[in-house]
């Protein structure tokens, strides 16, 4: 089932405001429970974790910055 434009906008906002900070806290907490890794290994892990969250949620963010395709044509021209 495809999400409507409004649902994707709301879900993307929820992901960015609530989900992403929670993901960061969980990732840092898990890495801090392990013994200190060498810097050359720790940096790629943090880079991977910083990018990896977006791939499963890519469908939520598609087209969110564009005009609402379901809105009447006059409403799209005003923005």
C-alpha cells in the first residue's frame, strides 16, 4: 500500500524528530559498551551507522520536498 503525500510528510517529520535522535542514542550506547576500538576502525563504523539509517526509510522521504501531487493545480502554482 502506497502512502499518501500527507502521510509521507508526517512520517518523515516523525522519523527526523523522534526516530533519528533515538537511533543515534542507541548506536552510541551500543558502541560505548564495547571496549575502546582503534580510531581507524571506529571512524568507519560511525560513518556507516550515520548513513545506514536512511536506506530502509528512503521510500518515506521520496518526493516530500516537492509540491503535493494530489492537490488541485491552482494550489500547486501558489507555492
